[in-house]
C-alpha cells in the first residue's frame, strides 16, 4: 500500500511538471554546461622511476597547463595495455604511447596521433641492448644461458624490435636465455644490469641512468624505431584537440615553451615536436629507400 502511494505521488508530480511546461508561455529548455576549467589528464607508463618520470614529463604538463589554461594532471598507468584502456574509457585525454604499443593496441579504436618528439635531430632512434662495462660479452651470441631483461610486451625498444633483431640472428629468446624478465621500466632494466640482477637488457638508451651510464656498454643496436607518439581519441572535443596539437607543435618557438624545450633537450635531446603527417612522410621515405630484406 505504501509503495503504491509513493508511486502515485511520483507520477502526479511528473504529470504536473509536464503539464506546466507544456501549458506555459515557453517550453522548458535544458542546456548542458561544460566545465572548461576541469583538468586535462595526460597518461604515460612508468618507463622511469617516479621522481625521474615527473622530472621528464613535468615540463610538458606545465607548458600545456599554461597554453590550455587548465590544470594538466599526469596519470601513470601500470603498462601500455592499461594506458590504452584509460584512453578508450575516456579516463584520460592524452596518452603518450610507444610506437609499437600504438600499432599493436590501436585495433579498431578511433585514436589520432598528433605529434612526436624530434630528439637529437631525428624522429627515429636505435634501440639498444646493453651490458655491464666490465662484462666479457662481445656479441649477443655470448649471452646464451644468461638472464635478459625486457621492459614491456608493447614496448618498441624494450621488446618488439629486440626480438626482431634476435630473429635475424637466429636467436629464440625463451630457448637461448636462461631466464627473461619484464621490468616495466627502462631505468629498472638498466639498474638491474648495473647491479648484476640481469646480464643484459633491451632499452631505449643507456643514458637513462645519468651518471651510472658509465658502468654500461652498448652491445648491439636493434634497428630504427620511430619516436613515441602523443595520442588522443578522434572524438575528443575539437577545440581542445586543436589547442593541444598547436601547443605541442609550437613549443620550441613559443615564448612560454622555449624554456621547457631547453629542459627537455637536456634530459632527452628533445628539440621540438613534429606533426604526425610529417613523421609518416619521413617514415615512408625511409621505407622506400631501404632495400628489401630476404
């Protein structure tokens, strides 16, 4: 009885509101309000230790915050798969993928790469297989029966390209190495080599450990890899998407951006950010120029 009464009152209330709005001089119109001051979330994976990660990505967040006039919050996903889920679920606005992770995880998702950093004068780099400076390893073949560190299954320099390199040398990692491990961080892999936890590791660069890099040696380079793309969803609000893209592309000439580019240049050799269409044109030229492999 009580439920019936409550339901009846709710129906009467709804009817009353509907009658009032239809009989009044002007129909009730509802307009959504978008809070343009809400934070913009930028997602990355922990390719470095937390303090170093903040040091390297912080300048980008601070610069975007000035240009967008909105708070920019750094979000650290546990791995590239988690980063992809955050982007697809609209939990982040920007995702900084590796080239390999974007290619493998994009699938049918409507994502758009906006730009990539130009580092040391190029949008392409060579991944490295590193060992301790004082080790006796002279070639990758010397690593048979040793412990090898990867970064992440969707990392270009930390997994995909090293495996292509191994395949070209007739090496099957699971059979060749005594054990392989995934560290989820280039820096963790490097520190593991230095400490002796791993005999060798596949990484972006030995320089990611600063002064400790002197204790490392590059045993091999795993081939050309495109730099990491900055990605958004295609359906991201158009003006926000445009403002992010323009801010990144103009960072090296912008009055506010120049100081941040100088920081990035010291940390990673970043000189500017290049539009994705230009990057793809360069990659296409490189692919066309390279002789086919047999």
